[in-house]
C-alpha cells in the first residue's frame, strides 16, 4: 500500500495536465451537443424556421388574395358584381325574385 501511495505522489503532477484537458474536452463536447447553441438546439431552431416559413407562405398567399379583393373595390377598377355581392351580404338584402342559398363556409 505504501508503494502505491508513493507512486501516486510521483505521477500525480504529470497526470494533472491530461486530466484537465480531458475534463475540458468533456465540458466543451457536452455543450456542443446539449448547450444553448449546440447541435440539438440547432435542430430545434431549424424545425421552428421551417414552420415559420410555411406560415409565412400561407399568410403571403392570404394577403395577396385580400389585396386583389381590395383592388377590385377601388374606384378606378370597380367590379360591379363584387360590389353588389358585398353590399347584399353586409346589408342582408336580396331582390324579391331571387333565391338565396346559404353556404356554411365563410367567405374570405
């Protein structure tokens, strides 16, 4: 037992450098995978970017549709059919000789 303690005291100063290096490697390796900006966070953020891009595409399409409908109501390019449709829908009116069919789907 005394020989083992003497051997450890002799080799301990030579083992501190590699031991600290190995601990630093484990520390940085862990944070490279699990950290705030690690590999797993990168995968999560990539997925969030894909979802945001999909939502952006849907909203862009919706905006283009609404802009087109607004353009049809401008005085310089007024679509009389669209004006008639919207005024009847808003005022809830119809001519006596018309047949009204209710569509449960909302009009956007």
